[in-house]
C-alpha cells in the first residue's frame, strides 16, 4: 500500500502527467522495487481511474478533459453540499472544533505560500466536512470520487485569485456550519466547488495546450511485447 500511495501522490501532484506513459523502469530504479509490485500498484490505481492499463504496452496516466472536470465537480458539489446540510444537524461540537483547527492550519500554510501542505490540509478539510454528516453511504461515495477530484483541483490553486478566494470561502463555510445554518452551508459548499471547477477547467485547458506545443518531449510509448515468455524483471 505504501508503494501505491507514493505513485498515487505523484499522479495527484502531476509529477506524472495526464496522457503520459508511466516510466516503469525508471520508477523501479528510483523506488527500489521490482516490476511485480509496481504493476500491482498500477492495477489499484487503474481501479481508481488514475491510470489506464494497456496490455503488452504498459500503463498511461489517465487523461484530464474539461468534460471530465464538469462531471466530477458536479458530483462533488451534490455530495459535499448534502453532507454540509446534514453536518449542521448532526456534527458534534468536537467535530466542528476539529474542522476549525484544520482551517486555521490551512490559513497559516496560505500565508507562507506552502502549496503542498495546504493541498494536503485541503483534502483533510473536505473529508472532515463529509465525515460530519455521519452518513456512511455519503462518506463511501465521496471517498471514491475524491481521489479523481483532487488530481484536478491541484492544478487550480495558483490560477489568478483562486487560492485567496478559496481560503475566504472555507471561512464562510466554517461559520455556517458552526452556526448550524444548513441551507446556507449547503449553498456555500456548492458555490465553492463549482467556482473551483471553472478554475480547474481553465488550468486543464492550459495544460492541454502546453502539451500540444511543438518540441514538447513526452515519455516514449513502450514497445509491444515480442514474446509470451515471462519478463525476468517480473520475478
């Protein structure tokens, strides 16, 4: 699981870019593993729709398209908005205080421009919000979706004023939850996610344009296997 988590983080943070082949030999050397555990990790990531497995070719990081972003963030807005409404009814004072502490830590990261730690805390904040609904079905549905959402979200922090706006929106959401205003909390969460969606779509379109520029180098497509014999690296 540690290997899977490491590669997942590389994908979420765009160290491995969408539409590029996973450099298996390079990763094996860098991470000190053989092909067998690496490929098992890639199978897990394929189930999360972060990579696509091509038999006899290898694995490619799944693409990010504006249409995909639309659907992902629409679903996220529905789930997290509903969770925020329920949280106002069901969250304990301890839940709200834990939520507040994550938010305050995020503000400190924003002030020192620590993008990586902010991103990690942002994940924790959204997960905590859904957990406060005390609805296990919502939590399960959200956890499956959230991995894909966060890969897209990472692109948008530095787009214009989005990072600062996001901090302000989190403050308003915290205030609404703390005051137990369900309709307002739901509205604010949905607005926050849908505004993030527009920033992410702009970032995805920018990245796709950059990828199409002449002279951009990309990992070479692996050659098809020439034999059915077992690859010694898989042992």
